[in-house]
C-alpha cells in the first residue's frame, strides 16, 4: 500500500512540474501573440486575430491552472476534490462554447455542449449543497 501512494505522489509531482512548464510556455505564447497583434501588425479593428481565438488562449491557461490546483489539492489531502474537478470541467465546456464555430459543427454539437453545461452546473450545485450541509 505504501508503494502505491509513493508512485501516486511521484506521478502527481511530475505532472505538476510538466503543467507548470505548459502554463509558462502558454503565457509566453499568449504574450507574443498579443504583442504581435497590438504592436507589429497593421490593425484591422483592434486585433489581427479574432477575440474568440484570444479568449480561447486565455481559457486554455485558466484550465491548466485549474488542473494544477486539482493536483495540488490531491497532493495535500490525498483525496480527489470533486468540486474542483467539476469546476474545471465547467470551464472547459464554457471554453468550447465560447470558441464554437457554427460553420464547422452541426447544431446538435451545440445542443450537446449546452446539455453538458447544464449537467455540470447541476452537479456543481448538488455538490455545493451537500458540502455546505455537511459543514
């Protein structure tokens, strides 16, 4: 049993370091894209890239930070905090809805995303209710 916990901790720490590197590279990439769009290209409107693409990059970083928080919470308490996992999933679905391109996907895909969003929101509300009741 001790060996399993050691392996879980080691893997979690390796994932944390890898995720920190990913967040750092993503922040650098976002900074370069914003600098390029704001200062070096002739503006068409305000941004050369669409705001949707830039929001997608921001939300990618936010999702990575939430995943890092999930791993950190697991390392501290050795339990999976379902509330954090559901919030991370909500952010991921919200990102997909924000960057959704109706010309590339069928209407059923947007309906499925809406259903996933409502199901996750209901799950989050239920988890919050149970956690508040228990405390």
